């Protein structure tokens, strides 16, 4: 089962290595990982999507909590999850194909971020399923490159994870 | 009032402020500024002969004092040599502060001479680590390192200091306390949970305490003993828990595990309530309880991650053992459990099995008989440092440690104390750890017991003992084999013995003589008493080379 875990950490050097190292040596699989600073520049928020049983999840949380730089660990419950990923897709595109791609972008509410005589770059944020559909729609075209972020997530409603 | 001094001097001053009297180390170019400032300091530096042994010696000191002890090494190989010692301390939750020199900041990442990413390499084995980039943070970081190492579940903390940082001048003021917003160990136990513990003990017909090494860290031996006596609960221990309660205490039943004795292992498989105190349910210790669904388990530990990790727990209590047990002692009542205690007692007393093959063909001494002879001569104030392998099991099962060896806040280790590398099983631990123990507790008789295999991983430390006049006694159980591996090959590999023969080993007494250390041989049991007396009479280091049969067992 997939779990989404939010971690608040002190923004110290090496903190990401400590966390990823812990996952590696205890045999926990990371699906995706995203890091960014919070409104407090000394604190970063890491979102990790990991696979494992409830026992594994409990161990992950406890072991993460033991790291000195880790301030807070929360597993986000699936039913209240607000999760987003961002994808940038650069597609080979002659001027005659542009309308087709603009159509796809409109249907999927994606943005066109860059256009060149031979290519078009589309940008979309959404949950994993939306992004997968988007990639499928673009698959008939020649994809030059594609880049996707890890999931960032928070819980719906008024409560939040803060220090 | 702050003053302007170099970081190197600041490091020395920080250690002095932490009350450090002795440090163990091995210098090198990258740590030279620090060593330069040791000149004139009251801190005594004990030069070991291999960096790993600096770590083990600090671990020995820390076990005895219950406070963080310090070891120092240089960058690159000096630092990487420490890794085994760091891992050993980590597995046994021993507070050690490790200071390593590092190449200059601007050279980091360029693979210069003697550069190693030690904070990276040691990361799985440290409670925390620092690579110092900002010289001004040094006092705060050292304070934090000591605080982190010694509080909560203790463990090693590494401080890596680049050469150029050591030479920088800072405004020095050692902070009196530090606060870490992300690290706040929980000391008090949940009152409701503790009440449930008391009730469970009251309901139990066959309660059992399993005492682990965490009781030493928490200095909770005394209060554990009181609770056991009040409610008449038998006590068994893990290897890390040996000597937390006097081994001749009427409620003490022995060490559990695949190498343990009958009474404690029967106890753990027949009890109806298991109270785990500061024990992490290691795989070698508790095979017997894996399949007991009816068993009620109470687990009290300061590290929440240990609770439920290896064993489902009915009543978890997170907190400092001394605090929690004190809370518990206030609500616990007296209890009978007389049949249960009597039953285990009989098992214990009727357990005449000894490890040994002892018949006419036996070569050398019977290890249990030999250790028993040592027991009779051993003063109450002593530290026994066992190595790893058969020698460790023989010692663990047969050593008798008397005296009021229940550590308290004031005196962590009064009476007889047993130390060994329990979690990591690091060969070559016993002598450097004994050196550390003796340095911390000079009035106690400190004896390292090792095998001829493990001794050869640490024999260089004889020089350290001589140079610094550290009166450690060493008993080498020789069978010209890596005995524990030999036993595994005999039992599990149809006795196909390979790579376990120690031919080529020296005469250890002659080797000791080369260092100016006296010693004696014990070739059979008749020679043992006199030899042991000579050893204990000596006020200098002394070595006994004890002959043990090559087919001797450690599994009962």
C-alpha cells in the first residue's frame, strides 16, 4: 500500500541524505520525494510517497522521528489527501500540428510554456491520474523529453502541520 | 564573558567544561591544531595503537561513568578506522562523542590526501553528526553533541572539524544549555499506561522481568531490583543486562537466548507476563517467544521505535526507565508468585549442564570451572570485559558478580560490572574497552577475557597499557581456533572446518614479555588457582594464557 508522509525538518546540510539513507538501509521503498522550504526559511517540508505495510509505515515514522533534524512526521490519510505533481513535456511539433496540441492542452487545462519552430512544451499540474492521462494523450507525438516532480501533498480542511 | 581563541583551543575548553578528564585518540595532520592545544590542558590524552580502539576505550569509559566519553582521530583513514567502533557503540546505545579532523574546507570534495567523507560514511551508525562549516557554531555544536549523545537513548555523535576551521579565531563562550526544537526525549511515562502495567502484574501468575542494557543507561538497576523484590518477580537478562542485578540474587535466573541457560529460556517460554525493560528484543535473545500468542508483553523503553519492532506488545510504555519504574514502584503491591519462583529456582539449581566435554580426553581447562575459580577470587569491585565468541558465552553464563552492582545517579557502577559488545559482536572490543573502564574506575579490578582469535585483533593495545600505566588484566582462552565459527561449522556444516585454525599464533606470554608485561600459563585446572592468584596480586598489567579444549562448546 502507498503512503504519503509529510516531514518537517531543520533546513540543515545533509538532512536529505540522512532521510534517504534511512529509507535505503531499512529497506523502505521511496516512490517519490519532494523537498521545499516552508514559510519559515529554517524549516523545509519533505513529502515522501512510500510503499509498505502498516507495520512498515509505523517503523518509517518512528525511525524518522529519531533523526535529530526531523521536527515532525505525519502520515496523510488517503481520504483527505490533496496531492499534486507537476509535469513538463517537450513535444516535437511542426507549425501544422500546433492546433492539435493546443486542443489537448485545453482539454487537460495544461499550459503552453514554450514554443519553438520545431517544438512545444506543455506544463500541467494535478494528481497522478490526471498526469498519466495527459501523458497518454501526448504519446502519439514525438516526445523530446519529459520531467515530472515528486508529489507534494497536504491534508484537506483547516488543520495543518506546523512546528 | 566571551574571549577570542581559536576553534582548536575552543574544542579543548569545551571538553574541559564537559568534565572530560581523559580522551582516547590517535593524531594526524588534519587534527594537529587540536592536539597542539591539548598541551597544557588538564585533559589526559591516552594514545591508543589503532583508532578503532580509541572508540572502544571511550565506549568502555562511557559504560562505566554513564556519561559521554570522547575519542579523537585524524581525517581519512584515521576517521574510517573508527567506523567499527562507532557502529559498536551505536548498537549498544553507548554515549560517545567522536572528534575527527577533516581536510580544509576549500579542499573538501576534491579527493585530496587523507580526505574521507566520514559524516557520510558513519551516518548509519551515529545518533547524529556534524561537519562544521561555521567556526562560530563550534561551542554550540559541541554542547549539542554531548547533550544528544548522553540523553534519551544514548548513542555516538560525530563532530568532523576541517583543518582551516580549527585555526579560525572565534568569540568563545560555552553555552550552559542547549535547546533543540526537533529533539525532546520523553522521560516521564504515561500514568495510565503505568497503571495498566501495575494491574497486569497484579493479575499475572507467572510474571517475568527481562532486563536489558537500557537499565544501565537509565541507571535504573536499583529501582528495578526493588520492584522485583516487592512483587516477587523473577529476573532474567539479555547479554547487555548482565550484572544489572547481582548474579547471586535469589530472583535472578540467568541470561536468555540461544546461548543462554535452561531456567531463563524456560521462564520466557512459560511466563504469562513478560516485562521487557530496556531490552530491544534482539534476534539472538528471544527466539523462544516468537510464537506465543497468549503471552502478555509489557515493553518499557525510552526509544518508541524499539517498542513493537520485533515483538507485538500489549502494554507499551515510552519513557526513561528510572523515572517510569519509580512511578511504577509507587503503585505496585506485594505479591506471592511463590510456586513460579520456586519452579524456576529448581530449574536453575538443577541445571548441572556445563558447556564442556570434560572427560579424560579433555585438553586444558573446563571454561566454566575456570571462570568459577576466578569468581572465588574476584573482588567485589570489578569490571569484566568479555570479547566476542565462545569466550564471551562462557564468561556471560558463568561469571558471578557480587556486590551492590545497581548503578545510581551518583555512582553508575558500584560492585561488579559486565561489559561486552552485545549488539555488534565486535571482536577486539574487550581489551580497549577494559582500558577505558580502568581509566574511569581505577580502583576496580578490570579484567578482559578474550580468545586467541580476538586477542590478535587488539594485541597492539598492550603498548597503550604499558605506556599509560593502565593496570588491566587479560585472560586469553586459547584453543588455536576461531572457536565460535568452528562450532558453527561443526553443527551446521557437517564439521567441515575451514579457515578457523589459528596456526602461526605466537606464545602470548612471550609476546607480553616483549612489551614488558608479566604473565602465566594455565594448561590444566590444577594450575588455575595459583595462576589466578598471581594475576590478581599484580598491580601491573598481567596476562594469563589459558588452554581450552578445541572441541569445547558454547551452546548448551
